[in-house]
C-alpha cells in the first residue's frame, strides 16, 4: 500500500465502515496526515515519552514490547498494514507511555497528531462513534491476549500466532516469538520443529 492518496483512501474506507463521515470531515483529517517512514528497529514511541501521534500503518509490521530494568524485552502485540495504532492508555490519560512501539523492518505510516482527537469529537458526532469503536476493539484484543496467556497451552498460543502472522514466523528472531507466546527459546524450537513437520513453512 503506497503512502499518499491510496493510503489515505484505505484509511477513509476503514473509518466509513464504522460511521458515515461527511466529505468535509475526511478533508479535515487529510490536512493533518503526515506520511512517515520508520527504519527497522526504529521506535515510533519510547517508554516515558508523551504520546504525540497516532498512526495508520500502510506497509510493514510493528511490535509493541515492554522492557525490564535489566533490558530484557517482552513482546505484547504486533500490528500489520491496515491497523490504526496508538498507545491508548497514554493518549487517554495524558501520562507518559509505558511500552515501546517499534518497526520490525522498514514501515510506512500516515501519522496524525493526537492533539486533533478532541477537536474531531467536537466537530462531528461520527468521530465519537469511531473513537468508541476503535477503543472497544483495542480493549477486546487486550482481553483476548490476556485470556490466551492464562488459559491456552503453549502449542495453542503458537498456532494462533502462526495463523495471525504467518509472515513473521520465519522472519522474527526466535527469542521475540518466544517472549510473545510466553515460552523459552528451547520450547519454541520444539514447537517450530513440530509445526514444520506438519507441512507448514
């Protein structure tokens, strides 16, 4: 998906599936869209930073991860093209961000200042519905993720990861996949061996 008109049209279509936005509202949003490219490993937002932007991901993959005091990283989520990305808790509360959002490889986005969000809500009621639905979707994904970690077996978690992100299975370092599904690297190696023995690549 190319940055530019095509990318914004993809975002517009996604928003209009949630609520009927007048052309004037989309034109206003377009005025605040800024194409931004991030290199692999580059952070869109770091721990402790105030949220200044939200993003529409148009190419590449992002990972969301926590960092311990010793520097160990634990992946909490991933995003793919077509996702609307923001550190929701920090945006809502105004508090510093508590995790890193970073590009796995080079990514392209449309960035929007979070300062326009309250303006949008005042401009048209459709924006309030869009904001509510997007927040609900993020909350449901978080709840599903917590349920997976608490109740599902490691094998089930791995298969769900492989089904959701088949492009990442052979691309991400094993330590990053292991941290996401909550297993050690040796345990992940066994899961990968069984998965590939079943004809998956």
